C-alpha cells in the first residue's frame, strides 16, 4: 500500500529532484502529489489526501520559518520534513525545534535519503495514530466504565477519579473528590487505610478485598477493591491505582440470606440448625478444656389457649414477645433459639449447674409474670423447663437434646410450670409417674393414626461412588394437641408394654404404602431401612407378615432393609438368624445396628448372616480426636469387609469425623453432619441436595 506524500514546492528544478528521488526508491512505496503554493497544500491537507509532507520554506505565498508555522496548526498529526537550501540550514533547525520531524538540504536529496526520511515519517504517523486511538479508547473506558477507577498518592490524596467513582462516593465533580483526604474522608475507620498501605508495601497489590467506605453524606457502602502500587525503576512507589466496585446491595443480600439461614423468621431468634451448630461447638470445647455449659429446653404451658381463642396472628405475636423476653434474661454470649411451635431452647455458655438452675428459675418466673394482651383479652402463661448440664458423658448433640427433652417432659408430668434438672434417674422417675398415660397415648396414637415417619440419610462415602443414599425410617408420634412427641418419651413405654410388634408393623405398612405411592422417588434413593424390635425378631409370624405386605404393595423387596440391634441379635441368636435368612430370601437387606456395643461382638459376627454393620455411635463421635476409637472403627471396618459386609458409621456429627471415616474406608455415614431426620414425604418433593444439606 502506497504512502500519500505531499510535496509543497514552487521551483521546477527542486520538484524534479524530489520526484526523481521518490521514483528511485525501490518498490515505489510512496505516491507523490506536488503543489506549488502553501494555500494549495493546506487545501490538500483539508481534503485528507496526505500522510506525510515535504515542505519547501520558500513559496510564492510564504517564505522562511513562517511557512512552517502557518502549516503546523493544520497538520498537527502529520509528520513534516522541511526542504532548505544549503545556506538555510539554520532555518531547518529552527523548524525542527518547533515540531518538524526533520529537514533536508536540497542539493543532498537522494532516493536513499528520501526513502529513509519518509519511512521514518510514515512509522511515526502510524505510531501517533495508534497512540491517539489507544488514548481515546482508554479515555472512553475511564469515563464510561461502571466501576470506580482511581489513582492516589502515597500520602492519601486522589490524583485521578473517573465519573463512576465520583458518583459512587457522592461527589458532584472530580475536583471535589481530589480535594478530600482518603483516610479520613473515605474510610469508615481511618486505621484501615494504614492496614491497606501496609498490605501494599508487603504484597504490592490488593485483590478482591471488601472495604467499608463512606460517601460524602456519611452513608456507608461496601466495595470490592482491586489495586496495585505503581513503582519507578528503583522500586519506589510513585502512586497507587485500581478499581472499586460497589457491592453494597449484594453484600446486604448475602448478609440477609446468612441471617435467614440461621434465624427463626418469626421471632428473630436463632433457629434449631444454628442452635445445634453452637451446641456442637460447646461440646467440643467442653471435651477439650473441661468448660461447663448447660441447655434449657422450654415448652410453653397454655399457649394453645391463645391460638384457639384469638387465632394464629395473636399466637405469632405472643411468640415474638416471649422470644424477646427470653433474650433479655440471658447474657449476650448465650444462645436463645426457637425450635418450632411453642418450644424454645437456651444454650448457657460457660455456666455451671447451680447457675443454670438459677437462670432457669429466673426464666420461669419471668414467663409466669408475663401478661399477654390481645384486644380486650389478657392471658397469663407458664413454662415447663428441662435443664441439662453438658458433662463429659455427653459426646453428641442428640444425647444432650434427648436429655433436655426428657427433663422437660418430666417437668410437664410433674404438674407443669416448673423446672426439672436432668439426672440419671430423671427418665426413670418420669416413667414411673407417666407410664399409664403414655400407654394410653401410644394406643390412641395407633388408633387415631397420629403416627408418622421421618427419614434420615445414610450417605455413601466413596469418592467416585455413584451409589444412591439409603434412608433409615424413624417412627414419630403427635400428641392430642398435634405437637410432636420426642421418641424417648413414648418408645420405652411401647417396648415395656408389648406394643412393639404393632408399632413395627405399622412402620412396615406405612413404608410400603409410601413406596407404592412414590415410585419415582427411587431415582434419588436406594433403600429404606426399618428397625425391628426384640418382640418382632422373636415373633415367628414376622417373616410371613413382611412377605405378604410386600406382595400386596407390589414393590421391589430390594428397596427394603431391616435393622436389628446387636444386643437383640446376639441375645436371640437362633431366632435372629432364622429371621435374617427369611428376610434375605424375600429380597430384603439386613443390617446389625449398634455394632460393637456388646462384649463379644466379633465372636458372634461370623454367626450373623447380615449384609450391613452399623458401628455404634459411642466409637464414632470422637474418632477425629481419640486414637482408640479410631482404631476400633478401623478394626470393625476391616473385619466387616473381610466378611463381605458393608459398614455404616452412625452418629456422625462433624466434618472432621466424616474425613476420618473416608480415610478409614467406611462405606456409609449417618448423622447430623450428613443430614437430620426429615418428614419422609419431603423425599417425594424436595431435591436430594437440599435434603442432605438440611
């Protein structure tokens, strides 16, 4: 492609000399246009036909340096080479000083020299154009980008700020922002500027850092910063530059989502999940340091009267007010949570037994003295409070909550509106007072269909496993008011008063009916496990009942498994093995529950024809810290695998325990770290990831 060269020269001899030089350039990369006057040259420039200019200073309409000075304003982006006579070299140098690219002496014009000068001129033209385009693009980006762009001095003054940053910080013009002090006027905490400078000195940059800044009007914003230090050749900091992205809305949304995930939406208190996280931490601290804590479980008395009399809106307002009442009766470090319905729990951190009892008594009096007004009506309430001190005997969340439940129900059984501290004999004392009531409740729950199922995942642990999880089915009861009854309150009565077989058969029937209604759910799960009691194990009719129930439901028996406690299996070895063989012939799987709790577990293992072993939680819960427990779990896994059995670890409540189980090679895990028990119907409607996360 040719370069458009304009020669402004009036003398024919000089024109001919330059034209001959241009024509003599190898390859003729230049196209020459000749005009005799400055006026015609300026017209050619305006027409855009020029990329380089050869200018004779002596023209009919102009002479001397003035010729160049008149041309320059119209050719600011074009390279100009001045042509002078030998005696005019000083004029050439003066033009170069004023911006001309170079000068040539007329008598020395040659193809080689002209080619060299024009090539240099052309390269300079292209460089200037590229630089101008780059500067224009940078300026457009600087002006229009939505992120704030800045440069600051080492002592904390703005050198430059784009319009987005000016708007972001609430100023009207860049000049206003350049006048402020970054540390005192922009940072919410001026000390953070020093920390920022220290980070720059150490690392030379800041990447994806969240900063809390303030606008001109004092309101705060959260920004995401990326910046760096610009240094000279000796490593000294010249200035800092970077970008700020306003993430105030996203940060607020993230905080709201985090708050919602850990708080009860009605009362604003912590929810059950967050309470269990804090309780787990208290357990770990207690095991490590011996620090004592306590849990209060609170069940309101006469709350149902408010709901039934004034409606759920009144009931919700009552719960909000009571939540605030409870929060005001404990220290800021303690955790108050709503478990659901009218049940609350309080974790008293670093609190001994006597202090916990005193707090519980204070709470009891506060609730009793509280009066709830709704319209023209006023209500007084009471509370049944169970207190459990977190001693070294408690190693799992479930143990603590079960003990707190038991103490709370003992308070209810004792006449309500009182505090009961959990002791080893609390459960026995409660049973002696309430056995007759629970027998009636248990029988009526069967007759009135007030039983329901929850499912807890048994998750495969293999890194590359595509196996679907199993689920253990757990029977639950609702009392006359529709409130869920803790299993520890009614199942012992079911076992003592010969109701176990009826309950087991209800669970089997309910499980099969659910499987029949929801066949598509088995695209997300592998098998349901049902617990069988001692009475069902020794009942000779159990195998036939299972076969007939499966046949009537028309479901795949491989989708059903049964768990039998190790103590039951070993205590009734012959009947257990006969039952196991019948169940396995039907197509069902069999698992030994609580394995390792017996003194001769390994001796009997070969005699038990089962598919799975579930390791007792007493060994699992502390394997991340206890070498003996770790060795026991590993031994059970090794022997189980040697016998061709799959191994399940129960009571898995932390990620650290999960990591150890994977390290050992245990096949499955069950516990709150994997998933809490949830109503079985959720398996038909909720995505599997949500169930396992919950």
